[in-house]
C-alpha cells in the first residue's frame, strides 16, 4: 500500500511539495525541530517533513491543522473554478481558456489531495487529547473532537490514496453528467 501512497503523491506532486513547505514553515513557527526537510521522498514521508513528535496539545493540534488549511484555502478555489469551467460552462477545447481550466482543475485536485496530516501526527494528536493518561480540559476535548476525528480519517484516506480516487471519480462523474 505504501507504493500506492507514493504514486498518488507523485501524481499530485505540486500539492505534495506545497504541503511539505507549509508543514516545514509551521514547524519552524511553532518551534518543532525538523530532522529532514525533503518534501518528495519515496517513503511514507512523501509530502511531509520529518519532525520530532510534539508534546504539547496545542502545538500538535496546530501542526495537524494549519498546513492542510493552507492547501485547502488555495485548493477550493482552483478545483471549483476548473470544475465549473470544464463541466458547467463547458469550455470549448479549441479555446485557450480550456487549458486554463484543465490546469486549474489539476492544481485544485493536487492541493486538495494533500490536506491531511501525517498519520502518525494524527495519532499523536488523538493520544495527547484522549489518551488514558491525559488530563485535557473537557471543553478542549469537546471542541477538538470533530477536527481530531477528521485528522485521523483524512490521514487514513490519504495513506491508502483513497482521496485521489475520490477526486478522479468526481471528475468522471462531471464528464458523464
């Protein structure tokens, strides 16, 4: 399954590089030491940076949330613009704007397929908030529950390249309808 993950990361290499960059930037801002800053590696760190496990709940939560948020901010507009231009407006293939919509759709898919934290970071976040020996405030636990579940689910889907498959299915559906 790791090979499928790596292939999906290389297909969406622009989003992988940007996600790695955002993760590296936020590690620096949050004071988390980075061990290896290569963004495209042929292992489970593809699209991520190798950093130390964080001990604080807030730092861990922010490190799971902020890099994906940056990709989402840019990805939503591109994927919606490309999708609408190609499948709703139905740009003609002989016009230059058609290729702009193709590039926008690819960039949007590339960014949106790289929004999840590393699976180990999502598990670390869950353990720090809801582990047996943790004493997080009940208000914090309630407020962080849905995002933490999202981190785990999205990281798992990304780990098995299901997110890229879902984007491909949405594009095929758009072409058929």
